[in-house]
C-alpha cells in the first residue's frame, strides 16, 4: 500500500505507518528529549526516553482523532479501509462518501471533537493533580498539541476536516456533493498558497514568522486540495451522462440463432479480437455468453450446423447495469467491484451494449475535445 507498513489492526481497521512517520518520530523524540533535559534535572538518557514516550502519545492522539472519524463512518455503514500515520499526521481511508451532507458533516467534525475532548482531559489532569515536573510538562504539551490539532484541522479547506465541513455545507445548499468538494478544494488551495508564501517569506527573514515547514505544509494542502477538486470536477462531468452514453460503438453482442460459421466470419475473422460475446435472443434479451476460445472445441466441419446457442455458457457471471444509471455510479461500481467491464441493459432487460473503464475515459476525452473545438 504505497510503501506503507502494516503494524496491525484497531477495532478491525487495518493500521499502517508511512516510512515518513519514523523521520518525524525521531525529530520529535530529539526535540522533546532535549527540552526535558534542559527544563528538568533528569539523569542520563531518561529525558530522551520520555521524549520518545511523549512522541508516541502525541501520535496516539492523532490516531484517536482518526478513530473518531472512523467510528462515525462505521456507524453509517461505511467501511474504513485503513488508518495511516504519516509525516503530516493521520488519514482514515473510507470506502465511500456519506449518503447525506448531514452524515458527512458528522464524520468530518468527529475527529476535531475527539481532539478537543483530549485537550480537556489533559488540561483537567494538569490543573487538578500535583505531578512531577517532567510529567507535568508532558501533560501540558499533550493538551496544547491536541488543541492545535483540533484548531488546525478546522481550517475550512480540503484536505482538512474543516474543508470536509465546508464541503458538507455547500453540498447541503446546492444538493451537489461534487460542487462541495470543488469549492472546498479551491479554498484549500488558497490556504496552501498562503502557507507557501508565508513560509517562504519567513525563511528569507522578510517577516517574523513562517519557515520551511510552513512551506511544506502549504505544498501538502495545495497538492491534496487540487487533486480533490480535479477529481470532483471529473465526477461532476460523469454525473451529467448515463451508462447508455458511453456504450462501446461495436459492442460484442450477437444473436443466439447464428451458426458458428456465420459468427466466425462476421465477428471473429479479421475483426476486433473480442474474447467474449454477449448472446441475446430474438427480443434482444441476454441469455448467455460465448467465449471465442470455445470454438476450438467444435470441429470446423460442424460449424455450419452448430448454433451459437449450442455453445454458449451461462450468463450468471455477467454484471449488468441499467442504461439510465449515471456514468458516475457506473464508474463507482467498476471501481468498487474491481470489474473491467459491465453489460448495459434497458429496464426490460434488452441489451444495449458493453461499457468499459477505458471506454468511459475516451468518451469524456471526446466530449472535452468537442467542447474545446
């Protein structure tokens, strides 16, 4: 999974760490350990051991944040594919979008609410218990980081949680989830560019704040927000067309009353090399599938008297979709079910043709080319 390392499962959710996480873990351990060594009188390497523990607790807070998103999504019947910790924090990969903007809003705010809750818990502990200095410093740091995590994630731009909140609001207003993503993505790009400019000016000492990490975070926001907006624009285009619009021009559909000789002459020899053909009856309804390789099982001397219906196989494994289904839904089915193609039928079961992933891409490209010209 993109070089990520699986370290186990949490509540049935696969848990990964990205190699970049180890770099940040090391830097945080060094930083916090050095601070503890300076502010306390702990002997030997103990400050850096506590620095490592502190770093792990901070990442545990990030993990709790992502579990907040995950639990709400799971309550909505959405599968959580994985949770991954990486250089900028964590990411819960969800199987699909929430069904309503209200549900999407709940998933988005769940993470920051967990961070606020942890901030409150650590603050109460720090204020109401007398602790050793080192432990008190660690508790204060955990409280502060969780507050920062909640506030930073509520910036209203993708890919942050605040961007998902903004997306849900625009979705509710427009009734179009893609418009929500596009708008929140544009806002995310604005914040990305802002962070890059501030970081660059700070690095050059033109202003008194900002540094290389600010540039890095801005670049992260810019890239992810741009990708999200681009995908949403593509989905919005797909939503304007139906499965019938992207049917392959010469779909492999044949009648059951053809002889094998007619089939071979008209559809195989010198033609596009389809390996599988959809077989329909005289009403155009799917009744079976014929694999071209099966022609070898019948002597060519018998091809004139053997019908396609005699050689075809069951249609049981053929996946179908209704011709009025949006191309966006078709694309989702192809992706989720890991299919390369689907058979498109009308409401009455009549076969319209075949639709493929590459066919959808070519269809959209042709529409874009037409629009430009």
